[in-house]
């Protein structure tokens, strides 16, 4: 997907300008005024941004903390005590920014947009390595949310006044942006949900209840997140179907031979992640989907961990369902999306009843709205959709292939660096993976590791990561996890490794 560039400036941003940039949005429609306002702060030419070269040097011994990727807050660039509100204006109704190709990428360029990355924790600059749990939010998203609640808050659909129309246009623009981001054929293929978990439960309780029966199989790989296991267990118990685990190989890849053997005419659904939250494994989803379709099975793809790291094309995958969460994608919490093929969605029954999903109601007969609104009962997370639209504009303003290449290099650097820590063992070594580094450290409980790192301002996650079957594959109940994103740097990896060395030395 290619969208126009989004200009950036150091935090806090300059006051919004009244006019759109040259060559950009020029409409006088007040609905587009916010789009122009939020992107006409100080424009940074991406070509002048510094590019890190610290990935080139191999790690041959203990790593000491390198210079911070970003300078600590100073008088010139203070950390704001409160988020400045955008000037009163209106909401964007389409992808915004300057026309042209996506911007070149560097982590330094991305980091400028994240105010939280400039704070300190326990007296140290924050090193956020918990991106698998949630990503931080760029100022463009923060300012868009502030602008919505400060000057444009309204309910959507059926409103007869100007602000209702504007909010509806922004909400539906978010739907169109998600469709474009996922490579869907139409915005009507997109249902807004709270996140991946709700999207999977929606499919289980609508499509699953109508299509699963006694003796049917639901194939679920062992590497899945609990949100892609438990909903299928619940509906299988109700329909007397079976949830069949697909085993893993020692390196964390799905055992494709076992998968092929488990498929049969009893298989009604395959539920698989496009990227594992605990092992980082990226399964061959396209090939797995094609094989499942030979047996007439549907395929649901959990994209929660994938969408922030590489481009997705649901039509190329031929997925019947695809779900993701906005908060893993630099967007607000509480918003996500479900894609379903139109021929599948048309046959899905309502999951919840209420407003928005009906055409008419009386006590003898109720008629329903067409999909996707049929599956969106009640007032949606309007500001969440607006924030998601802003996050998608921000992310796709970069060259996503360059992001993927950078993250792959950073992961390789981190793997080398972590290998210097005595007693540290990384889980999973699949050749195709995202930058998730789950590990154990001899002599230390994962929670102890996380607590120690937190004292140095380094945020990782410890526990079972809602993927207990995947950890059990390695004979574990818990582990520590550092998960990287596009704004992380080799200097931050150095800090992580140096702190782990000190932990081992202290023991």
C-alpha cells in the first residue's frame, strides 16, 4: 500500500498551520481541515535524517551499553507535562500528507514522533522492548485523538447535524483505510471490533456456531496465542467439534508434514497466526491456506503480531478471515478489525443485537442492516477508528520493505549480542520470523529478570505470554521476552545486553 508522506517534527509539534501544504490537501471542506492542520507542522526531509550504522559490527564479546539512540530530554527538547491539544478543527476523511512516494526509513526518523520514548524510568532513558504486548503511539495519533475529543466528538450514522456527518465520514474513512492496508477488495469486507480477541470470538460465535457440528475438526497450531485457542475450545464444546493441535518442530516452525496429515474432509477450520507472539515464527500461511482449501476448510489468520512488521495482502493469502489489533500497530487500545471474504460474511448471523445493526424493529419482526454493520451492534469505538486511521497513515508513510529489512538486521544484531550473555538461551530459531526474542537465563526466574531490567529503564515482558502450549513445547512454564519495533535501535539492544551481563555478574 502506498499513501502520501506524513511530515514530522520534533515533539512538541509546532502549532497547526491554517492551510494545507503545497500540493497536498486543498479542499475547503471543514471535514478535511484537521488533516491539513496535523500535518503542516515543521516538515523534515527524510533524506537528511541520520542513518544508523551500528548493525555492521559483529558482537564478539560482552557488550557494554552504547550511546543512547536519542538524547535525554533537554531544555531544547523538553518532555511535555501534558499532551498539547490541537487547535479546534475537524476530522480527516482520507489518508493525508504530502503527495509522492513513501519516505525513506530510519529508526531515528521514526523516534522523533514518539514523545513517550523521551521519558525516563527509574532515572534512565526508557528502552521500550515490550512491543509484542503493545506499541507506543506517535504524536500524530495522540494529536488526532485530542482534536477529535476537543472539537469533533459526535456519534455516527443517522445524525442530521454537521458534526455527526463529519464523524461518520471519518469513521468510514477508517474502514476504507483498513481495507486498503490489508489489501481487501472493499471497505464492506471490514468489521470493526475491540481487537484480535473479539474478532476471533465473533467468528467462532457466528460462523462457527452455524458451520461446526459433531465430529468436525478445527486445526490450531501449538504456537498460537490463547485468544486463538480458547474461543475454538468454547465453540467446539458447544457444537461437539474437536480442536486438534498441530505440532511444532524443535526450531519453532509448524510441522507441515503433520499439518498435511491432520487435514481431512472433517476439517472445517484452520486457525493460524501469521507471526507468533512468543517464538516470532512466521508460518507459510499462504501455502497452508491453499492446502486447507483443497479440503473445503476455511482459514482464519491472526495478524496481531504481523501487521506492524511487514505488508499484508489478504487476497494474496486467500484468507477467509483475518484479524488484528490496533494497539499492536501504533494505534489506540480497544480498536481492531476483522476481514472476511464477502461471500463468507454475507452468511454470518448477528452476534450481538442492538442499535446500528438493524433496519427496522417492532415486536413482531426485526430486519437487519447489511454487513458489515450487521456485525457492529451499538456505538462503535469512534475515536479509536479515527486514531487507527492516523496510525495507518503514519506507518504507511514509510517504505515498509525498508522497515522489514531494518528490523531483520536489528534482530540479527540482538541475537548475536544476547549470545554473549552466559546462561542465556533463546527460544525458537525458525528461519522466517519477526523480531521477537524470548529467552531464559540460567539461575534467574523471568520475573526477576524483568524486575532487574526495569531498574535500568528497560521494559520487557515475563510470564507465559498467553501462549502456554508453545512454552510447554520447550518444557517451560514462563520465559522473558524482548520484542522489537521499528523505533528500537542497536544502542538499546546494547543496554539490554549490558544489563543482563551485570545481572549475571551480581549473581
